[in-house]
C-alpha cells in the first residue's frame, strides 16, 4: 500500500460507497498521532490537512516529514492535504514536499480569475500525481486569526460543469450554508441545491465548515453527494478543554511526566475524531 494516497482516489471511492472521508487539520505531532490512531481503530480512511498558518518557518518540513514517515505504520488510506491556499509558491512547495493533494482557494476572486488560477494549479500538480481541490461559491465565517472571511455566496449548479471542465480539478468544495469556525446559530443546509449540484458534477464534492454542523444535516449532505468533510474547530475546542485537565494535573503534581500531561489532549482529539468518523459513515471503509 502506498504510504500516502491521492485525494482523488479516496473521494472517488467515497462517492461510490456513499460516505464521506473526514478531513482534520493537524497543527502539531500530537494531532497527527491521535488522528491516525483513531482512524486505524475505526478502520476509516482519513485526510490530514495543514493550513498555511501551520506551515510557516519549518512547519512545512516538520508536518510533511512527520506524516510521510509515520503513514506506512498504518494500514488505512491516508492523504496529506494543503487546505485553503491562495499562494502558488506555497502550493508548489507542498507539492515538492510530498503532499498528496492541494487546495487552491479562489472563492473570493471573480469567476474567470478563479478558473484561470485553479487551472494553473492543476498544471503544477498533475505531473506529480497530486490531486487538486478548488472552491466554487464562498463559505463564509472566520479565519483562525479571527478575521471575517466574507459574505456567503452559494454555489450555482449551472456553473459547476463549466468550472470542472475548464480547470480539470479533482474535487470541488461547494457552498450550501455552512461556515468556517464556530457557529453562532444553527446552520440550515440547502440540500436541494446540493442535489442539483451533485446531479451535474463530474467530480466529488467537499463540504467545508463541518465543525458544529448537526449530524442529521451532515448525513443528509453525504447522502446527496458530499464525499469529504473538513473539521477543525471541533478538535480545537476539544483540545482547549483538555488543557484544563493537564493544568489540574500539574497543580497536583508539578513534576508529572510529559506523557501523562499530554494524555488528556491525545484522548480529546481521538474521541472527537472517532465521533466524526461515525458521523461521516466512514468507519470500516478502509
């Protein structure tokens, strides 16, 4: 089994099997280990994602090197994915460092510019066997820095076929009512719009803003074409809560061993990942 799989391969299998592959941002080694351990235990394919924020300095070398090194220790399909990239230089460096897929996010650009730059990324990635995800429409919300992403622009089904053919992308993130970050109100996904998109789309579909979206709505989206669910805020909040447990341990025993202090974080990530695997119906799909 190859150590890392192209995103295209994982999502095509998910589309045929009517489940979604959970995709988790991995900001440090403890995330990588907990996510992969949980995926192995649940026999689920999994996507490890990194944002440009996490790849600054030597972050790209550490995350890419770590994931490539440990992936062969697991016998579930694993992809390493660059999430929400807007700079071609970063995309090229991730391709060169062994990422198996990249996302170019041109959702804030005019349609024609999104098409042009996405097609350029496909040209960069294709010779290396690297899959490309793009976004059509705009999923709003907040960046991890707290900045607003912008206004939601729902994906128009009539643009999907032309966009996919003009760019050659392998997966398409669509906007149907989710948002990035932590919800301030319960979302109401436009499943009718998703059905129309899935009917015409030649490529698998991706849902961003998976954290906090009610399970029934996520599974309705999966039944109607979603094959990848992006998750970050849910694991981040679980880790933040687990830090309080570690602090309590230190207060009781200042000389406590690091593995004991890290255990609440590892357990929190593992439990949340297993929950999402059940939500996405990907357990036992490896």
